[in-house]
């Protein structure tokens, strides 16, 4: 199924969260097609969890929205603005880097392997983008960074470098760093997959807090089905570069319609 | 106040330019440069004031007597090396960045220039540079400056390859995080990529510094003064070769042993910090 059930509004909602509208997006790595004429809509403020077998392209969805991979064709709209295109006459033309940067400032991403800057303290990691990109003063950025660190429970680790932190702590700093630029949509790419099992909880708690605040749209790729059921507004089952089925998590998890979904959920539950 | 922290309670770390260990090194460097700039005698007059033993046997008295002359030549060689290498470090980074450029009209000519300079001998380059500069009437540098420029350009190409390897060694995730934070190219390079790449490059740069010093006597081709010039001058004046050339070997040892030791220390320190 590819047609969405409701007509989405892809601008921004009252809280400032931004929606996404992907139309006919294709992406191939060599002969391996990972996104196939993908249409996907995410409402402003919606929390969408994307599940699917490994290699199905679910991470690539986040990466093309974050502009880490350029799609081969198709359009992506973020917060009502075209990401890779600019209006030109009646149609669209490929966007300049400047335009892409401007739209990209609404997007934040948290990575599986944290990707913190190892030569900076936790505080400096968080302060960098607000100071260098968003023109905040150092004092303002420092105060905000402390607040964010406090929010993720790491105020005491402000002056530690990533090398001194545990995996869960690193990921919480990475989330704080991403929040510091106040993104209208946040992408979470298997943020708990690289963590020891006992550290997963502390990161999921932070994600829950962000979800409850509702200031940002969230797109999560995860294998934590329990968490998906609890937090997601919508669950998207993704396979072979296309959306296989999507709906409220309880529906998809308990009564999957597609055989591939049943197979995948069965394989995940066996563990 | 409901928040559990106080912004003043956790002290931010001192900026790097106010840290004692960094300042000491910077001041030592500045003093060293000042000394090389003003304290080195660039004259090409190397004359002994003692007649060597006429039997052509090794004359220790004569040997020790020449030490201050050798020292003067060594300092001139070190000066050319250090100035040349200063050029190489910055020019090499420029080469490395131009070569990475997405614009092919920029990256391809740069790659060609680097390959060309790397695969031609520095001796030939020095002759060419000397001849070239002599055709200009608006610039007539001292010969030791020509040597420094020649060494600088030649070693810039080697340094650029080292930088390239160092930049490639920075984890892909660091680039992606820079994109995700929407950092501009200047912040991305100066705050994220280079601070991680340069420590990886330092040992290679140190090795090139030692290599550059060993190439500096080629300055004899452009009549630049230096330690080889000293030995040649003595041979020409006193018809004695064994003592001055042996002393030259001692001079190189004095200069390169501490350099090699520093490079090894740097390598150890960097591997330590990575683990």
C-alpha cells in the first residue's frame, strides 16, 4: 500500500514541528535499489517508527532526508519546503547548496554510532552548532547546553570527553547535541542498536521525554518493538524499498496484514 | 529554580591558547624562530685560523678548532630547513584541500602539479628555481631564501599526501555529524575534521622534517650557505677534506637525533591518546 489514508499537511504545526512528504523517491547503490518509487508522508508532530528487515532501505529513508545520500529521483518536502528542488518558473529545478542548507537547518539526526566529536567535551559538542551555525553567543549556548545536558541527566558530565562516557551516556549527549539546534523534525537511526542491553533503557527514556514534549516530529528506525508500540503514532513496515503496510502500532504488530510483515515480526519475536 | 545544576558550578575547560603546556611550546617555537631569523650568520666565509698537520694524518686539534665554523654552517642549514618546512606545512595543506575539491578544474591541475613536483628531483628543481628567480628584476632573494622556497615547494607535495591520508582517516561518521548539524565548510574543517586529522599527520610530518634537513645541503647547487658549504670551503682553502666532512656528519647527528626522538615521542603520545 502506498496511498496514505489521510491527506497530510506537510507544513508545520502549532508547536513548530515539521512534516515530510516524499514522492517517487528512488535511490540505488550500484545495482542495488534501496528506495523504489517511495511515497511517504509524515504529519507535523507525528511519531513514526519504521521497521523492516535489514537491508530493506529503512535507514536510507532517514539518510536521504538528512541529505547524507542524494536521491536519484523524486521529491522530498520538509516543513512545506522542497529539500532538493527550488521553484523555477512553473516547475522545479535542482536546489543550490545554499537552499539545501537552509531547509536542512530544520532537520536533526541521531546516529547509531553516536558520531560525537571525540576531541571536544560533551558541552563543546552541544555548543558547536548553536554558536557556529545559529549565531548564538557563547554564554547563551553554554546555558542552553547545560539545560539540555540536565534534561538528559548528564549535567555532571559536561566537561568529559566522549572517550570518558559509556555508550548510553554518549548517545544521550548526541541526542542533546541534536536538540540544541531546535530541529523541527528529528531522525533517529537505530539509536540503541550499538548499546549494551542494560544501557538501552536510559536512552529510550530520553526519547520518551522528547516524544511527550511533542515539539518535534520524530522518525525512528528501531528494533525495539515494545518501545515502538508505546511511543509511535504510526508504524511503517518497510521492505524492498517500499512501504509494505502502515498503521497504528497495535494494528501492525498484532494483526499484520502482509505475509512479509508476519514473517518479519515472527523473526524479531523469536529473540 | 527547579533545575539541578548551576551554570557556574561546572567550570568550562581553559581555551587551548591559555593552557600552560601549549603556551610553553608556542613560546619556545617563537624564540627558536626569532633566533634563526636574527641570530644566524649567513655569511659564506669559512676560514680556519690554524694550520693543519702537514703530514695529512688526522689532526684532532684542527678538528676541534673547526667546531664553531661547523656550528655556523649547521645553523644556516637548520634555518633553511625550518623556514622551508614552514612553507611546506601550510602549502601542503592548501594542496591537499585543493586536491579534494569537487571542482575538477581545480582538483585535476593540483593533482598534476603534485605528481610533477614529487616525481622530479629536488636538485633539478633548485637549479630551475634559481634560474627562474634570477630572471625576475622585482625579486632578488638571498640564496638561502631560494633554498627555503625550493625545499618548501618540494616538501609541500609530500606533506599534502600526508594530510590527505590524515583527512581520510577521520571517521565517516564525523562528516555525517557535521552535515546533520548543518555546519558550514569553514566550521566543519577547522572545528571537526582538521583537529582530528592533524594529530594523525604529525608523525609523518616529523619524518618529512628530518628528510628535508637531509636534503638541505643540496642548497649548494644555488650557492646557499650551510654545513656542506662550510666543508667545501675548508677543503678549498686548506686542502683538507676528512676533518670537515667528518665534522659535518657529527653536525647532522646533533640536529637529527633530537628531531627523531621528538617524532617517536609524538607517535607514542598519539597512540596513547587514541586508546
